[in-house]
C-alpha cells in the first residue's frame, strides 16, 4: 500500500475528530451558548449539510486542479474555521463555521477517496478505501474521547483548538507525500461532467446511495445524542462518556478493517449481513439503555457494524461508478453525509417531542428497517428483470435453431 494512502488517512483522522467530537460536547455547548440540546445537535447536522452540498460542488470546482493543491487548500480552510469556532461567543457564527468547515472537509474527502483508489490495483481498492475511512474510526477511538476529556476539564473550545493543532502535521504530510497530478488517474483531461453524472445516476447505483444514506442516518442519529443517553438514561457519570466513545471507535476500527478485507470479494454479503445486524442492534440498545453493562457491551459492536457496513457500501459505490472517476468519491461523501444530516435532525425531533432519551436510538432502528426495505425491493426488481430477459433469450435461441 503506498504511503500516500496512509497520509490521506492521517488527514481524515483530524477531520473525523471534528465531525464526531460534538457527540461528547453537546451539553457544554448548549449551556455555554444558552441554546437547547437539539440546537446544539444541529451543529452536527450543519456539518453534514456542508458535506452534502460541498462534496459534488468542491469535486467539480477542483476536478482540473493538481491533487496536492486541492488537498492543501481544503485543509487550510478547515484549520482556519476551527480557530474562528474556538473564539466565537455566537451560536450563529459557530453554526456557519461548522458549515464552511464541512465544505472544506467534503472537498478533501472527494479528492482523497478517488486519489487513494487510483494509486492501487483493483484487488486492493477496498483496502485503500478502508485505510482512508479508517482515519475516521481512529478519530473515534482517540480524537473524539480526547475531545470529550478536553471539553469536560477545559471547556468545549479547547477541543476546537486541538483539532486545528492536530491538522497541521497533516498539512505537512500531504505536502510531502501526495503526487501533484490532476484529478484523473492518468493526468489527462477529465471526462465531461455529463458523462460522469450519467454513470452516477444509473438504476444500479441510485439504490446503493439511498441505502448508504439511511445506514449513516441511523449511525449519526444515535451517535449525536450518545452523551445525554448515557448520562441521563443509562445513569453513567460524565467520566464514562469518553470511555464509551472510545469503545464505539474501537469497534468502528475493527469493522473497517474487516470490511476492507472482504468488501472487494463479497460486497453484497457484507452489506446485507451488516444491515440486518444493525437493525437488531439499535433496537437492542434502545431496550438495554437502562442497563449500564449491557449498553456498554453493545456500543463497540454497533460501531463495528456501522462502519464496516458503511465501508462496504462506499467500496460498492466506487466499483459501480468506475465511469465517474472524479465524482464517484463526491457522491459517496454526499450520500454518507445526507444520512448524517437527517439522522441528528430526526433524533432531535424525537427528543423535542418528549419521547425521552432513548428515542433517537429507536429512530436509528427505524432507519435501518427502511434501508433493508430499499435493499430488498431493489434485489426483487433485479430478479424480476432478469427473469423477463431470460425467456426472451431462450426464444431467440430457439428461433436461431
């Protein structure tokens, strides 16, 4: 595996810390800025909205840039908005910085995914994807719990400062390790946008993107409100929050690692198994939230299933979208974060409706049921079309005889 792929994973680690760290900081932000828990949770949604909008927009605007220049520009903007976020006393300004930071993060992801898979042979594309996505899981293991500890002892702003500082080595690593070629595999002129969009909006790819959005929506719905669930429903002290986040991250890292090994060979089996287990797992967590030991045991398992399934879905999209080398990573990022937008929003609605702190977990289970229905309907449609084609092929063969 080229060292540059691991460098991309390092940069994603810093950005993933920012994306996920609010799960351990929402109470502190809400109290400091005098807003509700659901409003603080919307900071996660604002980041996700920026990712949804930014992934295709940034990929299109940077598709003719040298890769290294694009990655460095996105990282520089990312660092700057975290400095502003750490200094502002305004919820509205913080909301804007989350959105702008997400635009930069989306651009980085779009370029990073396509860059990583272009550096390796086909048999290693799933593993290269896992290395890049693995930066997020390491962020969950190390960065997010560290952010929760910083937030508990020195306030939530210290976590924003930490992300800005940790991002600086990633800037240097990208500068020294990433090739300076343009956004296509060969360095030649990129394909026309119309051709790439045609490849990305085909009937085989749309259901996979929708499924990815639903799976990630389920993950972010619970993860965004994990801290109040544990401290106010499970009965754990605030000191258990970083431990729980680290457990989720450790499970996520294991899931990405396993998916990277098997997603290339058996992507459909990995996705189907993971989705079914997730539907059951979120329901189990909702039922077991009042039992600390059982809840803590389920958290790493759900992290493993969520990120393992997500990695397999990204690999599936990149494989199906080989005709869109520039925008495939962008559409994967958009679907991923569309779920991250809807998930916290839906969980916040359930909380504001007075259904209790377990409500976001039940919403996660419902989103997984919807994902399974989409997958089942799509599979049934493919079998029906295959059955219709087979008799006509037989008749044609008989006619030739």
